[in-house]
C-alpha cells in the first residue's frame, strides 16, 4: 500500500471513530451553565487523548 493510500485509510478510520463517539453523547437536561460542570473532565480527556 502506498503512503498516500495509508494516510487516506487512517484518516477514514479516525473519522469513523469520531463519528461513533459523537453519536454516543447523551443529552443533558440542564438549562444553566453549571449543568456542564460534570462534563469538563470527560471533554478534556477526549481532547488530550494520545492517538498513537
């Protein structure tokens, strides 16, 4: 497999994983900004996760 094809394949796999992660988000029923506080660690964990 060429380098370009390998990059395209890995980009596709990452896109699928991100899509699945987004689809599994649960809707919180809170109108105030404080309702988001419990989600901050989960959000930060996803942002700084290592993609080796």
